[in-house]
C-alpha cells in the first residue's frame, strides 16, 4: 500500500560543504542525494535546513557552550555565505526551500514552522549531520510538536559511529520510524 505523501516533507539538515568536509568518507551524502531524488519523484517537498550566522556571529553568546568555545575566532575570516552553501552533490533545485537556523534544532531561530504550516506538513523525514546534533534536537522538538517522524538512518552521520548506532537503534525508535533510504523508497510504493 502506497503511503499518502501529501503532508510529508524531507528535511535535509546541516548538509553543508563547510560541515561535510569533516566527514571525508561519507556515504550519507550519496544516500541523501538518493533520498532527495526519491522525494522529488514522489512530489514530496525538499527542505534544506542550514545553520548559519551573520558575519562576526553576533547571534552567539558567551554562555552558549556548543557554539561559543572558540567558534568566533575560527570563523572570524570565514565567508558565512560560502560556509552555509549546501554540499554540491545535494544542490537545491529552484523549487526547494532553504531555511536558515541559528542553533542546533532545525526549529530554533528559523522560520521552519511557518513553512511547514504553509504547506500543511504533518510528517517529517529527517536526514542530516550530525546524528547527535541537528537530527536528535530536531526529532525531539518535532515529536513534542506532534509531527509524525521518519529518520533515514543511512542519510545521517555522526563523528562517533557508536553514538549514531545507539541513537538510531535505541533512542530514536521511541519517537520515529527508522528506515534506510531503500526501505523508505519501498515504503512509498
């Protein structure tokens, strides 16, 4: 039985060239490209969520442990617009939506909820880097907001493979369906 995809969106999160260069042997990029192709074929909206800041990073306070520890210094001369670009293997199409966030969760500091409401989206399919960062934070917040959730486990990556395994096999299944890209494709048929 084919799933009704009228209220579904694929969220491709933090899959930016500036972030993914830290994951050189990353099969998740190829898998995410496949998931994007499947979504487009099934007329499922693709929403790219990128993390980014203004030049000088005025959004980052000293008390933010995740972002403040040396990040301003490391990014002082960085062109933020370049750093925020989606990886070229996943290049957005003109009809795709790009949402910029200012924190870890796709919802925090972004207009994602406005976009989801405008498109009557109730089901989010998540892909992103890192599993313990944007995927975890977005999944938790989306579950609290009563979204139906699917995580494409092979479209996610974490610096620690064991953390990725524990999240996708033990933590995430409490709030989401966990599938590979191929399982998701078959589920949509």
